[in-house]
């Protein structure tokens, strides 16, 4: 690891005038929040900023002030000096159109909290001890004296709150809470912003949950739980990708369940499998690899041919072998 | 308001030797957490402490260290000098058996964050600006130099976390976050304790949610949503009171819904109605009063004769009048 320093990055930002700010495809709160946080700080300094995300702005983050400036690239090339990649573990995960939009940039800055980030920028700042890229940017902005506007304040809070499961995950640090306290002292309306972040979803998400629960299957020993979603239901409900986000936690959290699996039929007929493990001895990444997938030990995925039933039979058998070997 | 001071309460605690510590019936995280927090501090000082709750310890809080010492009173009278009531807005809400257990106490201390608390103690400390009684106790313990053991630390965190919806509600203050940071610096294992608090529930809770969702009705204009639970389902699933806690938030959070209502058939055949409003102009306490119930403007309840259908018809009509008058 050979990180650039905050002062080096700050100098590069101050010396240039035009920026494209990007994050990963299928953006979450830390992706969009980080983009808005540093982007608005640069705008306050009179810089030209393009906020670009391959997949555009998810509906559930459209409440963020200034998010209306985020554009979904369609193949155009932007005339910018500097590309900033945030919260994006690999360069390809920025997306093809976003990469094309950034292709004129002569300097790449890469700031992230994913340990696997290969430092694909000219200047890199990777801190895997930080629970969110938003928290790295908070430290950067406050220590380097960049403007912390209301837009930046709210964006940082949402970035960190969403990436820590509302300050719950083990990645949360004492500094995370101190940051939240500081943002409140800077005027953050904590009840309002959390209501918009967590307490608001379209009816179709509730209907989706109902349909998923009606397919829930729990193994006889209670250690394996799964549910499924056929493509026709996605069409019937007009589902968007973010609608199913986090729902699997509901079955993962059931006492006794060690592995929770979500089987989803995609538009192209492929089956997507999302697996979550609660047992460190059951490595779902290993199971995913059997089917050409990948991920992490506790959260992994597969994309494969077949029907939901045939894929479920095969994946369940692999999981059952591992569960039985660990009983 | 004529609060006693922290030093006055601290002196009373130091001067006495035996304590009964109580909280409200149907206890939640702030109730049990507050009991354990101050109780263990007193035990560390060599005092005799009885932890008493009318309804005993809910399963979902049994992970709290030291909670196994909490007893459910059965009519006995305890030989104690001091009674401490925590997080309990009125004295009767301590419960008849708890009050009997405390009947020998010659000094009553009442600490709470409910604005309506009528100061029924000999020494009272009511701070309605605090999001949780646990946060008041944290301030008390740290400012008065009482021991802050690991038991007290974890209990305070859970008390405040649960009463703020994991640091989300508008009642959360900058001091709340600073407290959490301090508890982490004192060794709190933030990931573990939150997993136990939020990421663990019995299968019957998921099955309950499925059944509730299958009764969900949304009004044509999308402003009123309700679901219902018959008593036979409660028996079939072996439900406990805490199993339904917070589930109504799922329908309250639907975009466009202004009032969410839960109709529940009780063991005695009565119908309990829980109403949640998101619109400040729709005062559900006023609606509850029509049926002999009460509560707050945004959260109110009714307990009445009838069938779920007849009660639902009557309550829906009252709500519809108010919704139509505010459209």
C-alpha cells in the first residue's frame, strides 16, 4: 500500500479546474453520497464538476440535496482535467459509459475503503479501516480545510449511515459516531434525513416482500433459508433494482439460520443467486465458485443458466454438504 | 418542573444499601437497559440490588449481560430501603406486583425522559430532551463518578440505540453520538451488540410478518393502510408480545401512506387498535378518544369491544373523515 497523502490530493484538487466524479455501478448511499460530498466542496471553490454514474440516480436517494445534478452517461466524452473515482473497488466497476465520459481526464484520483482496491489511480487513498468512503471524505474535507456545505454535510451523513447499517455494523468506529455528532452540530436535521433515508419506500417494495415471504422455505433443521423471485413478478410489480436491497437480511436474521439464499430469475432467463452466511465455517464464496460465481466468505453470488428449481436443487445440495460437515 | 440534581440523587444512592429497580410493563430496550445500567453500578459499590419488572425479561433482550438477574414479581414484598423507577411515565405503569414488591421502600427515586411524567418520586429527574432514559443515566453515572462496568456500558448502549431507532429519530442529539463514541472507547463491541439487538429474531416473527402482509389493505388513494391479526394466529404461531414490535413501521413507511393501523384480536375477545400517523394534521389521538382510547398525536391506541371487521369499519370511517378534511 502506497497511499498518497491528503495534502497531495488536496493540492491536485486545488490546482485543477474541471472534474468528473464517479462511483460504482448500481450505486448505493455511500457511492452517491461520496460523489455529492466532494463534488459540492469543489463547486464551492468555483470548480466545474460533473457528477456521473453509469446507472444514474436510484429513486431512493433522489431526496439528497443536489442529487438532481447527477447524470447517467450515454456515450459522450466530457472535457475534464481530472477524474475522481469514489467507493469503487475496481476501475471496470465504474461502467463502460462512465469510463468513456472520463476518457479525456489526464489525472485519476481514486479514494475508497475496499481492501481489494488495486490503486488504479495516479493518486490513491485507500483506507479499509474506514466503514465508508464518506467517512474518508469527511476526514479529508475537514483536515484539508475544504468547504463543508449543507449539501456535503447531508451527503456524508447518508453515505456513512447507509454503509454502516445505521451505525450498527462492526466496521463502525468511535470516529464514526464523533463525525455524526459534528455533523449535527453543523446543523444536520437527523430525524428528517433518516426518515427520508429509511422510512420511505414505494408500495411495490412491501408487495415484493409479501411475495418473497410466500415463497420462503426453511430447511428441516432450520439452518438454511431461501426465497425466490420469478421475472414475471418483477414485471407485474414494476420492480427497480433497489427495491430488493436489504430484504434478505430479514431471513438471515432468523435465529438458527446460518445461510440465507435469494434466487432471482433475470430478464435474460439467467438465474442470479445471492447467498449470505452467518457461520464463519460456511464459506459461501467457495460455494459460489463451484458455479462460476464469487464474492466474499460471508456474502457471495452466482449468475448461471437453468431454472430457479434446478439451480436451487444444485446450490442447496452444495450448501447442505457444507452444513452437514459442520454440525 | 422541580428536578432534583444529580448530586442529590447520587448522595441518596450512596447513603443507602438496598434497592429495588423497576421500569414499565411490557418493557423495551430502554426499560431493561436502564435497569441494568444503574443497578450494576450500585452493585459495583457493594449495594444489594433487586431488578424487578412486572412482565419479566423479554426473550429479545435476554442477550444483555446480567439480565438473568431480572425477576418477575409474583406478589412478594422485598426488604429494600429505596425504590428506583426508570423510564416509567406513571407510577401505575410499574405494574401491581412490582409496586407490591417495592412497598417497603421509604425513598422513591424517579428518573425518566417522558415529558408527561408527574414526578411521583421523592427525588425526580425528568429530562424530556433526552432521547432515552439510558442517556440520562450515562450522564448521571459519568458526571457523578459511579462505576461504568462492561454490563453498564452495554446496557446503556442498547437502551439508547433501541429508543432512537439506531440513532435515527429526531430525538437523537449530538451528545447521543458522543456517548456512543465514548462507550466504544470503553470497549463496546459495536458489531456484536447490534447483531444481538437487531439481527436476531425467532422464525415466528417472520411468519407473523407474512401473515400480516397477506391481510394488508391499502385505501384507494393510498393514504390509509392497515393489517390485522386474529387471536387464533397468535396461538398457532406461539406469539409473544415483543414479536410484533416495530412491524407496523413497514407499512407506515410506504410512500403516500399517512396513517397505518394494526387491528389485533386479544385473548379476552377485545380488539386492540394501534394507529400511527405521518401527517401532523391527522391527530390519531383524537380518533382514539372517540373510541375511549388515547395516546399521542402521531401514535395512539384503542382497546374496545367488537369484531375486527366492525371496529375496522368504524375506525376507518373516522380516519377517512379526517383525511378527506385534509386533502
